[in-house]
C-alpha cells in the first residue's frame, strides 16, 4: 500500500498528464483555427489557457509543499525537481498554442495560411499532437525509450520548419510581407512547442535514470 | 560567521550573477554583430554560449547537491528553487543572444537590418542590456523594488517590438520578405529576452517575499 506521501507524488504525475491533455487539445484547436480561420475556436484556445496556468500554479504549490514538509531525497527528490521543470515546459506549450490561435484571430475572417502552405501546417500540427501525446505517455509510464521517438518527431518538425522558410523565400511567393510574418511566427511557435515536448521527455529520462540529456 | 551550507548558497548567488554578466555580454555583442554585420563578433557569441551552458549545468548540479544533502526549508528552500528557475531563464537568454548572432552570421557580409530599422534595433539592444544589468543587481542585492523598473523596461521593449511590425507592414517597406523574416525573428528574440529578465526578477521577489508574481 502507498503511504500518503507517495500518493501525493502520484497525484503530481496525474496532474502533469492532465496538463499534457490540456495543451494537446489547445494545440489541436489552435491549428484548426489557423487553417479554417475559425474565430470561435481561436477564442476558446485563448480563454482556456487560464486553465493550464491554474493547473501549473497548483502543481508548483504542491511541489513546494512536498519539498518543505517531506524533504524528499534520491529518486523522490528527482521526481519533484523534474515535475517542477516539466510543469514549466507544459505551461509554456499552452502559451505557444495560444500564440498560434492569436494569429488566427488577428487575420480572421481572412486566413493567415496561403493554400501552398496548408499541407505543411497540417503536418506541423499533426507532429505537435503526436509529440504531446507521447510526452503524456512518457510521463505516465516512465518509458524512457519513448524519448528517442520524441527526438525523431522533433527532427521531423525541424524539417517542416525549414520547408516553410524555403517556400517563403522562393521567387514564387506572392502573398506579401504580412503573410510571411504570420508564417514565420507560427512556424517558430510549432518548433518551440516541439522543443518543449522533448525537454519534458528528457526530464522523464532524468527522473528514471538520474542522468541529464541535452536540450 | 557563515557556515559552509550558507556559503554554498552565497556561491550559488554569485554564479547566477556571473550568468547575468555572460548573457549581457552575449546580447551586447549579438546586437553589434547584427548592426555592423560583424562576422567575427557573431561567431564569438555563438561559440561562447557553451560557457553559459556549462555554468548552468554547474548551478543545477550544486542545487541538487544542496537539496539532497541539506534538505533546506523555508527561505533556504525558496532560495534554491528560485535559483533553479533563474538559472534556466538565464541559460535561455544566452540562447536568444546566440540566435540573434546567427541571423548576423547568416546574412554576412550583408546586413540583416535595413537603415530605417537601425535605430529601433539599437534601442532594443540598449533596453536588453539595461534589463539584464538590473536583473544582475536584483539577484545580488535582493532589491525587490527593481523588479518594477524591469517591468517598465519590458513595456518599452514591447513598444519597440510593435514598432518593428508597423515598419515591416507599411506600404514603404522595400526590403522584401527575407529581411522581414530576419527582423520578425530578431524582434521576437529581443522580446523573449526581456520576458526572461522579468521572470528572473519575479523569482527574486518570490525568494524575498514568498509570494509569486505573474509571468
């Protein structure tokens, strides 16, 4: 049977997994709002980021409590320190989804994404969702092998990110500077979202193995 | 007289202040390399980011050691938790300076900054340096009043950031999409640098008062 203290640590894990669900949903809706120029959906992402922030504050508070009252050592200490870092990364991922939704809102009723880049953005959105889903599984199961898959997905995201720039800089680009700015920023947000997902997975590896990964 | 444990915490503070010096120097050189299209300077920023990363790793390791061996409580616990967050923010600020230097390197021997935006970038660079200098003082002196000044500087950075977009989107813009992309990204890096500086100052406030600020 688990004691109250270890139940508290389990609850911490559950909350982190819940954060991955929220920021996955946020990113999924943000991508759709961007592609379909859906103002209602964009607004929902923007207003619901508050929920991610609230959960983050809860996680932080409970970590401080555990640290102050239980003075964890060894693997338990790694668990709470990792949780602190993971929660910060997940909170940031919520912000990035919100930033993408704000681009959709800014351009509504027009679309920020020209037809020639729709497929790339669709793919970036899919990879983002795949990444955060695996991040959630990684936190829940502590399966360190998954972190390698996340790195491969992150590489795929980087390739798509570079493809965006190739299209923007090609002589055929005819959508002007405003669209180029929107896409530059959106691309950056997807790429950062992927980076943070990988960082969370690396924190799981640290938690399990006690050794730090790069990035 | 301070005991060995509290000397260790003082050393932690010194190292964070040293990190602010490194990332201030990095940002100062990155801005100059961008404005003067100085490849040598840009390379120096890029190669020396390693130093920031090494210091970050050292700070992290010593925090884990303090936590595991001393099991700090109350204000000491807040000190180490804050230090962990501050070090992560400072490390990121080093990355952002490096990103700016990479834009300079990418466009060398051309300049990424058209004449009409030089003044704005000069100002953004100055505010970035002012922010990180105050952040260093804030960490060293624990002067929470400084954090308000940082917020004002951050607002000034946001205004300059918006000015960049106004120039990019004006009908007079004649430097094309590539320059617009460079400036969009550089602007984002300066703005994020400022955000991280404010976060560090907020961590000092948390350390001193025990209550969390937004952002």
